[in-house]
C-alpha cells in the first residue's frame, strides 16, 4: 500500500463479502488486494454513477454481474469500500447515499438521503392528534454531538415516539440511536457525552476524511487497513463482526488509561465479554517484550475455555503469551499447590463438606432459637464471607441482612460449632473454597510479589467477597490494574453478594454502563426481563442496578411461553420449533436447555429420536468443537454462549435462582426462543 494512501473498509462490505457466491468472493478479494496495493492503478476501472447523490462515489467491476461501490475523498488519498452487490442493486444503493464528516463529533458518516427525503415528506401533513416532536428541545449541535449525521437532522426532527426512533434505527449510527434512546429515557445530552467521553470541543475539518476515519465513532462502522496483509487476513478468515468493530463507548473503554480499577456493568448481550477481551488484548500489547503477565479470569471453566478461544482469534501469539486465561478456582488450586498447601480445596460441598458439617452440628442446641439451616447460612454469609478467623472477630462482625439479632452468648455458642467444623474439616485434609481463598491472600501478602500487573475479570457477579479480595491480592494497585465486568441480573453462583469497596477495591469515578444489546431481539429481552420482576439487583458495589435503560437493537417474533404442558406436548413443540428454525435458516444453531442434566438428557434423546443430530455440551467442553446444530446443555452451561435459537424447559417451581437461570438461558438466543414451564 502506498504510504500516502489510506484504505478503509465498511462493516457492510465485510459482512456482505462472506455471503457472496464463492467465485465472486474470490474475484472480490483479488480486486480488493489489488486495490490495497495501489487504488490509483490504471487496472482499476472506476465508473461514474449517474444520478448519485454523492459525486465522489465510483463503482468498480468485480465480475460481469457484481460491482463494488467506493468513495474517494475529494482532497486527500482516502478510499472507502462502502458496498458490494449485484450490478443494478449496487448502483441503486449508491444513488441514494452520501458520505460526510459529522461537524461536531468528527465521525465518518454515511447517510441515506432518499430515506431522509421520504421521511420529511411524510411529516409534511402530520395528524392533529400527534404528540410533539421528541427532540424539539435539543439543538442541531446537541443532536450531532450524540452522533446524528448532519444530513439526518431533518428526519430525526420528525421523531415523536420510541417507535418512530426504532423505525429509523437502521439508518442511524449506533451511537446516535443509543444517545437518542437515552434522551427519551430521561438522560441529558451532557451526561451521555460525559459517560462516553466524547469530545465536542474541537474544530472539525469536514473535508479531512483521513482524520475522521481514525476516530472511535468512525471505527464502529469503518475499518482502517493497517498493513500489507491486514485486509487479506480480515476477508479470508471466518470473521465475526465483534473482532473488528466496537461501539465507540466500548472502544474507548478498551484503550483508555486509568489511574486505578474500573467496573463495567451491562445487561445480557451488551458486549461485556467482547469489551473485556479487547481490553486484555490492548493491555497485553504493552507487555510484549517484558516478563510481566495479565490475568483474564472468570467463574466457570467452560467460559474460560470459550474466552481463551476468542482471545486467540484477536491476539497475536506474542500477546497471548502474556495472558493467563483461567477460572479462579483453577488458579487458586494451581497457586496453592505450587506453595505446597497441605489441604485439598473442597469445591464439591455436598460430597466433601456436608458430612463433616453434619458431624459438627451434633452439638447444636435448639434452645438457641434458630434453625439448623440458619446456622449454615450464618457460617456462609458472615464467617466465610468476611473471612472471620476468631471468636473475637465474630463477636464484632456486622450481620446486615441476617434478620435475627444474636447476643454475645449465642454468637459464642455458634462459634464453637464453626470452629469445630473447621477443625474436623482440616483433620480430613480439606478446606472450604472461601477459607482457601483467604489462605491464598495471606500467602501472597507474605511474599510481597503479586504475580500479575493487570487482571480482567468477567462475570464478576458470580464472585463472592473472598474471591474479590484474592483478585485484589493478585495484582498490585496501580494504573490500569483491574477491570471488572458483570451483570447482577445474571448472578447464578455466588451465595454472598460482594461489595467491591468492602473488599478493598476502589472504583470511584471509573464505573461505566453498557445499554445496547447486540445479540438478542427486543422481544426476547423483554420476555427474559419479565422473569426478574420483583427481584432486587445490585450493582456489584453495594448499590442497586436498574434495567429500564437497556434496549436491544434487533426485533423479531415474540418468544413463546408455554405453561403446564405435558412432556409429550413439550417434545412435539420443541420438534416443531427446531423444524421451523432450520426451515428459515439451515445454518441455525439451536440450544436445548434444562436446569438439570437428567432433564437435559431426556429432552436430547427425544429430539434424536425425531432424526436430529444432538450434541450434549458438558462441563469443560467447547461448543465450537461439537459437530451438530442442536446443542443440549444445562442452564448453568449456557452462560457466555451465543445461539440462534433456544428452547428452555423447566419442570419445577420458579424460585429466584431458577428465574435468573432462565433469564441467562433465554438471552443466549439471537432470533428465537421458547420457554416451557
């Protein structure tokens, strides 16, 4: 590529190239590589597009039937691949659109001028009962600061409801759609821009397309080709959109430099894990040629395996060499084993600890006025959660949320049970995970040399207080030390809610939220959220989270919710659901989910008997390595996955934890969902 030339490719081209016939893909790639070498080569025959709204649009021939649409900036050597399609369709697409630079936020924008004109024309005779325009109080500059292209302003001025905004979503940059939605939800323009860290205080040269392409807002839609082999690598490999294109807010969160720990909240499908992986890649790139390492950890083994696969697809081998991807239990096991820890960590409570607990409870006195279940909960939620190691510690410990007030005498009596249990457990060579975490923290503190310089933590909501304290001990405080991402709505493991502040983790001024769901349709999202009605959700730091500002970018059919059906009816319904999904798209991946392995296996066998190939996805197994289109799994295993459609079957009452599990399962679906309960 010539040094003075900038080649840019739109996300539309990357998406469309993978859908072209194989022969056209090959010719298209050959032309694009030739174009990358020298877009001014005489061998590239540019054709003027008659009637185009933008006089800088040109077409290039891929073969007899297909054309590419290219924008060439009038004042510099910037070439933008915008579209690929059949000849007539490509010309019709180009005739309607115009490239420009947003004069307020400096983003590269592509506007459908015909859509704007048609929208304004419909508005010319509004019905007398219509409400006032939604954004009448905002100036043009406010709207453009939110990301609205200047040419789109007349259309945006016609919006009178959230429905009108949704109808315009495909024509708006994603940051503009989000900004307008948040304004409708009650946020101010200044607060939205502050949360995004969007700059609107600089002078913008609207003829400088090269600079515009480098801004974060542009990079959510356009990819700047960096090196000689860059374009071929992108277009030749199977490529998911998230590997290249990030929402402007996500991109800033992945690359910004911070003087401490950050926390990112977001509902299901808002791209938290994607952001976390790109953050790890960014930080790891700064560790290459050093002996320092970054930890990427999450709660489950399965999700750690999936994240490792994702990181390998976006990181260089040198960057991956600086990243440890491991779930926290496995990390603690490895860390303590290396230090000759004399106890086995009892991760399976029922098999290892429950008999010992029952032995320790022999001395339980019913006269204490509390139940046996209360005693176990007291041990988990107070003693283990706070890392209490002595009777005096327990006497002074706060017990918020525990209900019953305990006198010193009662606390002393309970402590005898707790101490006896720990002694018996230790005598058998065991430690509960929380106590092992506490021991690991003490060992790290005594050594004074934390093993990592950064850590990125996914699914933070599933970590208890001792786990958070251990993560704090693994990385010394400093710039960009820790990033936590999570969603309290998806808490399905942690028995004890943990406040970061009480665990020595300070996130003040470094907390952000993601609102847009990129995976699930709005209809599925709403159905899943309805399951959480009445459940209080925390923000992982002692406060509460709300879900009102979350929204999905896509729409689809309302998911089915069938109650009280027999197993025969459920079997037939799932078969019909799978058949319908595969008829609509033969490449559809369907998840079949249940709360238990027994029910999962029963459903999987019924679907196999109908002639479908069903893969069971167990613990420690990667979905990507299964040869099937129907994947049977427990709801716990579904965490972190993406599927085209899901069928969830529950055969017991929906308590709070099960409702959260179903929420997790349903929000794995991109297009279709069905729920039997």
